[in-house]
C-alpha cells in the first residue's frame, strides 16, 4: 500500500505497526488510495500484525472501498509533507528512503528510487538488492551510530547490472512509535562522484 496511499500519516501508522508493534497489533484506518485505474478512492483498511516462520513481519487484513461517489477528494498536504517535498526538490541527485536499522534494507522510498541501484527483488541472489560484503560492517556501524546523532558515510550497494555502485549516505533517526526503540532512519543517498 505504500506505493499508493496518499497521506504520510497513514504510512506512518502502518510503518509503526509493522516495525514496532507487538504480534496481534491491529490497524483500523480509512486511507485514500490511488486505484489501479488512477482514480482516488477511500478504503477502509483493517489488519493485524503477524510474523511468519522466517521472522518477517506482515500486516494481514482486508480493504474495502467505501468511497461515496465516483472518486474521493484528496486531502491537502500537511505542513510536514510540504516541507519534505520542497527539501527533496531542492537536492538535485538525492534520493530518500526510510531504512530498517535492523535489516539495513529500504522499507519505503520517499522519493523516486535511485535509478542506478537495484531496489526490487528478482529472485536471483546476484541481482537482488544487497550491501557489498566488505561494507556490511560499515553499514552496521552507521546504523548503530544514527541512534544518537545524524551520520554520513559511503557504502557499495548492488547496481542494476548486478555489479556494485558506491553511494554517499546521510542519515537521521526516525521515531515511528515513541513507546518503543526506534528502528528506522531517513537516509538520503546519491551516487559517489569520487
């Protein structure tokens, strides 16, 4: 749903539940979603958090279209959403994602994904998103350090051609749920020009 929900606060609720909620935590929300045919609709989303045998966390549930009329009315951007859009527009070449500090994976791109980086799973280990084995320790150190202060660094990640590309990282901690230990960071990446 993150690719189609329109309000950051809806995504925040879902991310907080998936990343920090207890198994069985429930979500009951009405979300504005762009349907497959590009029509904005109001959907009731009811789900419960579960964990599969591999330890992956999932919100499983049901959606129901509750739109009155032919399409929903878009909510205005919040002040925070407007600031984020303005900041991203002013940073040429930068791409932003929320990154899970436990798994070191992007869980939600806040901008367009970085075009030269392999972001989608393909099922082929030599093509799937990955951090270069020699840079995993650096990535883990940055993930630990960002819990106390913003960080900057460089790592290599999988490129679209199956090779490796060096990227610059600037990261800040994100609080998704104030009752639990933070598990995400806002990470801005750009190709390393050195």
